[in-house]
C-alpha cells in the first residue's frame, strides 16, 4: 500500500481522556479510533494486526481439531435462565435491551449457553463426540472499569472455543491439547516468554479455571511465579495449602503484575445437565456431556503487545503480526531516487513481501517519526545519502541495527532471512 492512499493520519497527541499507553500509541499511529471509554474502532492498520493475530490463533485451533463457525451476538433470556446466569447478581456485565415486540435480549458476553442449546440439534450419540467449535466474535461486557485501552474493553474481539466430550478422559485429553496450543499461540505472537498459565478462581464461569497471564506493568492482576519450574499462582488462590501442594515456599516465588490474555474453564457435566444436553452412550444410556470453554482476547492481546513491545518512539510490532513487514521511505526531490524507491516497492510486492510505501511529499523528519511511531519491523530508506553509503538503508525497528544493502540484493535479504 502507498501511504498517500491511507485515509488515516498519525497524530502528535492522543485524546486527552485516554490514559492507557497502548491506546495512546495505537490512536496516534492510526490503528484505532476511540468512540468512548472501553470502545474502539479498528482502522485499516489495526484490522491488519487483528487479522494476523486471528490467523495465528486459527491455525493453532484448527491443528487440534477445532471447527470454526460464528453465532449471533444477540441472545435470548430463555437460554440463560436454566443456569441462573441471566441474573445480574450472578453475571454483572450484561448489556440488555427490551424488544419492541416484547421480551428481553442480551448482547453476548460469552456463548456457553447458546452453544449448548444449539448442540441439542447436532449431538445425539457417543458417535457424534467429541465436537470442538470456535469463533471470532465481538463480545459486549458492561465493565465498571474501562481505563486500560484495548486491555479492558466494553466491546472487544475474542476467540472463544467450546469442547463437547463423552467423558472426563476425552475432555481432559482435549483440555491439555488446548493448553499446548495456547502456549504455541503466545510464542508466535512474541509474548510467550512472559506468559504463564496460572490456577485461578473461575468467577461467573466455574469454581476454578486456568488463566494465561502475561507480565505487563499496566496489567490489573498480580501473580506469583517461579521461572525455573514454570509455576505460576494467581493471587486469589495463593495460600499455604497451594504452596504445599506445589512443593514450593514463598521464597521460591516472585510477585509480578500481569494482564490476562486467555483462560480455559472446565464445566464438567453441570451445565449440560442444567440445560438437558445428553447423548446415548455405548449402552444406550442417556449421559450428560462434558463441556469445556476456552478464550483468547484477540484485541486484548493486541493491547498487551502494544503496551509491552513499544519504546519512547512508538510501537514495535513482532514480524508475524505487523500490518506490513517493511516501511519504505524515500527523501528529497531527486526523480531518479524516487523512481528507484517505486521500483523497489513493486519488486517487494511481486515477491509477496508486505510493504507500506511512504510516497508522501513530506520532509525526512516527519517520515522517520511516523515510521518509528507505526512500528513496522523493518524500515528501508532510499535516498542520496543511503546510496553514498552503498545502497539502501535497512533499519531493524526492534534492535535499531542499521545495514546498507545493494538494491539488487534487497529481495534476497528478506527472502533468505
């Protein structure tokens, strides 16, 4: 894409009412637009980042037999009353509305009940199990606190997956596969080294859950970790009994601030019993199904990455999720230099390398500042000065390393790694 064709513009300042670092940077760099507290629009650059994150998660969910689908965000009261989760005292984040024709609807904050209801049409026998389905969808939660940018939204994009198994053994097998898949997702997203799985309370979901927590100074949680043993304990279940069960002492643990980027819940058979979802087992006996629920906050992950992988100049995207691999810049009025840059732009595109070409008629300072703010993994500068130094200037955004490469070798430089 040519930058002159982007309708979005960078900004020197973020909105005065935006206090979170991740949203400030994403707004200034033209990735998102703020509608209100906890509600953000995804602009073209932001959409590309989100789609790249979704692509990684989709690959990993498909690899463990997940089937993608999508359900409505509008939900009926009748589906949620059997489990008592329509009650605002049980679930305090509902957005609800009255229908003109009478009755109430809710805007989906989660989808366990609607999916269990839907599965009554598709699961009858043990031969139909297991079934593992997932979706990417906007969720709505009436959060009291929405001051952390994309890290706590009232509307946000989530990957939610649901497993239906015939017994505890089949469920546990998939549950463990999902944990492994989640670890692969976070590694590919560039936050794997700082992300830990923790044992935690389940809140409005179940009595207990596992959370995936990423070390982040702007996070809202605190956990205790032992890096050597890979142990992490959520503060709400941190006690002497837990320490004894894990065979560690308080001195073995480090307290860190984190942001939750994923969670998994084991509902056992309770929810399916409450909602009358049964199957005929091998002996023809009506048996309740084991349900699991598995979430990754897609836009929340984007916010955590923006929060953690940025510097005083701006965003620093990991290569696998960046909207473009290369930000191509050219300076000056020299027609030959501009033509060289344009030719390089077309060559990179033909090679399948994502490139944003800053073809705007602006000075070097503004172009360089915008490139730093927007955070593509590599910046290429085509200029007379770069030519004097032996080619084009390639800067690694993460390390700041600068190299000069013959224009004829640029494609090979990126294709060969």
